[in-house]
C-alpha cells in the first residue's frame, strides 16, 4: 500500500497543473492555426504580389506578433504555475522590490499616458519572497491595469504594514468591472478581454498562496479596480513556525 502523501498541497498543485495542461493545449491551437494561415498569406503575397500586397503584409505581420504575444503569455503563466511546486523563498525588503518594479514599468506607463503614483513602500518590512514569481504576479496585475486604461489614467502602488502582514495595493482608474463578473475573474481561462489569456489573475492568486498570502479584488464601475496583495511578515512566519 502506498504511503500517504506528506504534501497534500503539492498533490493538489500537480492535479491542477495536469488539468491546466489539457486546457492550455486547446488554447494554444487557435493562435497556432492563425499563425500557419498568416504565413501562407505572406508567402502568397511574396510570390504573387499585387498593388495592395504591402498593406496586406504589414497587417499579417501585426497579426503574427499579436498571436505570438498571446502564446508567449500563456506559456509564461503556465511555467510560473509549474515552478510553484519547488518555490525557494528568500528574505527581502518588500518595499525595495516594489520600488524597483515601479522604476521598471515607468517608461511603459508613460508611453500609454498613465501616471504612476507610489505610496508607503518604505514601511512594508521584510517578507520571504521568490522574486521571479512575485515579479510575474506584479506584471500580470499591471498589465490588467494598463488594459483597463486605454486612454490613459493613473496607477497607484500603495503599501502599508498591519500587525503580522504587509499589504500592497495595485489600483487603477479604469472603467471598473461589473459586480456580477468579479467572482469569475480567478477562474482559469475566463477572461473579459478580447485578447486575454484568462490565466493572469489565477496565476497571481496561486503565487500569493504559495507565499502564504492572498489577493482580494474590488472594483467600482466608472472609478476603477483595486487589487490588494497580502503577505506574511518574516517575524510573523517565525512566530507561527515556533508555535508561539
């Protein structure tokens, strides 16, 4: 008889990855079919050029880029989930990590007419973090915020510390999300965006859970959306581990 699993969370994670892999293969087939078709179109335009061939080729290349970005996002999100099974965390100052991320995204936001506000990061304290995984969660949240503000707006990264936890808000001034859609946003492959993968928020949720944290989303139509990330402070984790 097989010994009982010492890691129920790991077993659940592997089952989840298996289910996602099946769905992922289906999701990738559609853009791949489009890519093959677009390559055929380009080949035809090269061999049998017409007066408007250049315009058709430019559009085909644009569509190819869009499809490749979609496939890349799917793969990156899936890999982020796969790596959670062996997540090595290190003590870091959460505020420093977020400040570095803010500097990284500033040019992209400016190009899209989005003003970045950063508040309260200096007092966030230390957390046990896997930098790459957490970076992926921030990328997904900011990309959602950018998509919600096609005409520009404001993005705020706001941090504060409360007892044993560090909190980070990612807040946008977009159109907001209808209340009846909020409960579906963390369901894999469910998306409200025409070109969305439907994995972004699910990946964020799983990354936070792997860190002993959580994400809460609130939104008001016409005002914007706020994602609040919560992570345990290192001192709090040590207290729990020692049973005190």
